């Protein structure tokens, strides 16, 4: 099969080169997917740079989410059959013509959703659901604060929070991105490059849950921007992992600070999460309330260009590779 390999001689986008790998075969409890499209995500960039290794036993080919058709099933797989159209969360291996997925991490492609759109759902939707709704406990009537509002995670978080009946305050850098966030459904859109974003959040009423992809540079701001009883959920540290915060504010406001990663979770936990997403979020996808925009679709052999566009940061929505 054709697959994107990582050249260890460099950590730039040019490290992604088209090569060949033996066709994989599914083991017990796994399926083989003939990939039609693969989502591009920030962790893929970190893996290319040598900063986010695949879990033990996972493919070293990058790519955490795909959509396509099941080509083979392993022993013990009951739900899926050859020919079923699915999208799936992977521990790796998505930038390829064939990918192995745990059967429990697969989801049916909803009616009215094509493979390109479906490929942009599993990683982002499961990340948002696990962190905003499970760890963060966002409820209808509360306010979500999300940074990087025009990223794949950001646009998904906006749509999912609104579908759940929550209010959204979104930050991004630049007036154009703030306007794009507002068009995507954010109730308040803040240009974080134009002033004190935390003060702007406080002026807008504060947040009950903060989805933090920035890290250290925004830590002090979250302690100010969250309401009493607020939940601060960290899923990335793009601006540093070590921060100094005022613990007195944490105590007085009864704040909860937590965080997680998705890739390293056990197979059983990912399967549980996939079923929860199917029950709660898939109806929102089916009726169009959650349908993150696709910014760019590039062929597999242009994976390097996909990473360049992701690192440039100008995209609104998902970047997808067509296989």
C-alpha cells in the first residue's frame, strides 16, 4: 500500500514523504479500513517533529482519524462487516491506503455525510466530548470558553456546545478569525491579539468551562476568566507547559483544573467513548447542527503541504487528505 512515511533526517513538513508499506492485516477485535480520506491534526505535526511518539504497538505512519470502507474484519468482530462505511479513531496509521482500527473505535458514517467530512470527525468530536462534556461537565445554559476558535477542535467545540444548549465565548488571533468564529456560532468572539482576552471574557459574563489548547501563556487569564465553580480543561500546551497561577484564586473560586490526552487511552475506554459519542453527538451530526467546515482537501502525496498549512495557522476548520 501507499503510505506517508516520516524521514528522520528533518523535522520540517518535508519529512513527510510518500512511500510503501506492506498491507496491514486486522488482528482479533480489529477491522481493516480501505481509507478514502484522513483527517490532519495537530498531534500529527508533533509526531513528525519527534515530540509525540505512537503508543506501543501502533503504526508509526501518522494519522489519527480516517473514513472509508471496511475491507476485512478480524476474529471476534460482531458489529462490522466487509463493505460497511465507517469513520474511525486510530492510534496511528491514517495517512495510508489501508489502516487497521479497533472495532470499538469505529463509528458509522452518518447519512448525508461524505467520506471527507466524516474523516474530520472522530478525533475532534471525541476530544471535545471527552474534555468539554465529560471532564468539564458542560451543561445547557452554561458558558464554554474555547481558544483557537477556527481550528478543527475549535470549530467542533463551538458547534457541539451550541447543540447542547450552551453559550460560547471564543478567542482567536485576528479580527478575521474572530468574525469567522462568530459566523460558526460563537455568541461572543474575541480577538486575543487586540487586548486582554481574559478581561473581555469577564466583561462578557465569564465562563463555566474553559477548553485550553494554549497552556502556560494563558494560565493566569483562566484563573480570572472562569466563574466560581469553573472547570479548566487542558488538552494542549502550544504556548508552554509550565505555568505559575494564583492558587488563592483557585481556592476562592473553587476552580477545577484537569486535562487529558486521547491517543494513549486504553482500547476499552476509546470504545466506551465512541459509543457515548454515537448516542449523543451523532444525532447532531445527522441533523446538521455539528458539521465542522472543511478548509482544505489535498491528495495523500501532498501531506507535507497539509502540515505547512496547519502550522501556518490560517485555516478555518479541518484539513483533510484524500486517499
